[in-house]
C-alpha cells in the first residue's frame, strides 16, 4: 500500500503534522512481521469526519451555517462526551483548502479487467447499502456523489481513494472498493458483512468511523474516516519504542475505546499496532474489525487474531469472551514501551515456543521500565481471564493518570 506521506503533505499548511516525540529506544522496531488476517477489509487510511450520533449528517447533507475551522489539538479529549452523546453539537466542516489530489482513473481501469458479477445467494449477501441499514440509515450514495482524488493505496479486494463529497459541506474521506467476486472466492462473505455491520454502528472518537457503504454489480464501496497521520505501526517502526508518556496516552485511549466496544457487546479480538491509526491530531483510532464479533452473553471458541497477541485461553482451545481484549491490551502496552511483544520467540521452533511462553505467562521485564508500567502490564497479562485488570481500573491506574492531559474527561463518561 502507498504511504500516507503524500497525503499528509497536502495538509501541512494546517500545522497538524507535528513530529512525534521520540523516546530513547532503539532506532528500529524489531518485531517480526505478523501473520496476515483472513480479511483486511477496512482501509488503513481514513477523513476527519465529525461524530454523527443523533442523525447521520454526512448521509443527509445540509448547508452548514457553522463557521469552518480546523480541528484543534486535544479536541478528541475535550469533546469525548459529545462524541458519544445523543446531544452532540453540529459537525465541523472539513477545511475547504485541502487538496485531494488528481484522480488516476484506476476504478474504471480495474472495473474493466477485474472482478465478475456475482449471482444467487452471494449476490444477496453482498448487496450492502447503508441506506437500508436498520440502525443509522443513510441517504442513497453512488460514485457520482464524490469528487475523486489521489489513490491512497491498494488492498486485497480493491483500491482506496481520497475523495470529497460534492454535497455541502464537502467532507473528505477515504473510499475503499471491494470486489464481490474476489470476496466470494475467498469465502469471506459473512465475515465482511459482519465487519461492516459492526463498524458502521460504532460511535467513539478512538474508533475509526465507517460513515456509509453502497454497491454496484461488481463492487462494494466503504466510506471511511480519514486518519491523516496514518498507521501507528509506522511510528513504532520508526522509533523502535515509545516513551512511557506517549505509551500511557495511547493505552488510555485504547482502554476507553475497548470499554465502549464491550458496552456494545463487541469483542475486537485482534488488537495490535498494525490495526491502529492516528488521526490528524495524533489521536488513536482502532481501525480493523475483521476478527470482531458481536456476542452479547456469548462465549466463542474460534482461534483468531495474531500469534504474539493470542491469550492463553485461545492457545489452549478454551472458550473465550471480551477479556481476550484485556490480554491484548497488556501485550500492546509492553510492545509500546519495549519495542517487541513480550512472548515473541524467533528462529526455529519459534511458534511452538511462543505458545509455551504465553500459556506459562513467561513475562520478563527490562530493568529500565518504571514500576508503574510493569504493574499495569503484569495485572493485564494474567492467565485466568477473570484475574485481569478491568478496563475501568486501567483508566484509574497511577501510570495512566500521571500522563493524562488535565482537561481530559476520559473514564468519567457513561456510554449508551
């Protein structure tokens, strides 16, 4: 996939791309490439569209009477209540001066030589249109509703483009294409439908928004939020590891987002740096729901996710619930501050040895880590799910509170 650099340069005039703070860690991230997900459905690029909780404003555009202004640093924290409240304020319009770039005609080129029409049950399964969604239905969307911009990259099932809605107030977002026949060939129809339905119903500032979707005879189109600073993994690879301050602020946002997901009975099941994006203000966004499941009061047995982040209950083939995300949060915290996952074993027999270390919770800390961060990690990485530190306690932990911005409301809101 293309890097996000070409896109973020276009918004440099907004002074939103400040260089992140580096820690004194190693210069390169040393993690082994993670195993590929069955379906990387949602783009690793996404546009700063505001929360739409009472009514889908993007879906039913109206002329804005609000003064246009750029987002300000820390807005995701100070507006967190608004983002999850039914009384959220009118959305801010996207800066009109942002250049979406030149369209290369790739959708037409692809459509002539790629994909086939599907029929029968598969056609019905993949006739996905957010205008007929049971919750948060949108207006009817087609490709003619967008000004096409630069390509952002290519995914397994299609391309991603930067686009702007023609209707006022002309939002910028990422438009992802998925070819139906390739989805059918991969036998992931139900997984794609589940992922889209889950993400389209989520409303949280640290969860990448899916604003709508529509289809034609051969393709499905996803209208995604644009995360202007790209993949968090690229930052981790660049710096090797993060400072404890930066890590704590990311984990604070992660814990808050996971608490929201669990309140909606959604288990993510694949938390890792590669599935996280950064918004224009550097705020974290959970972006990939390919392994997620909506499971109210239900236990699951599917072994899924990424090896380094698998919890003991999955490795041992036991039933699992939402506490798999607590384990993954502990692994993520460790990887942020150390630079590699805690149970990773390389070389010959590495997979089996990694499994063994996970089951034994063979946790080893570098001496340089503070006692507080060690405590958070150790209390999340417990063999028994019920012994893991609850998300509400993570948000109250001294290590998190120490680095939380003073005006942040995180941990105090009540979710719907």
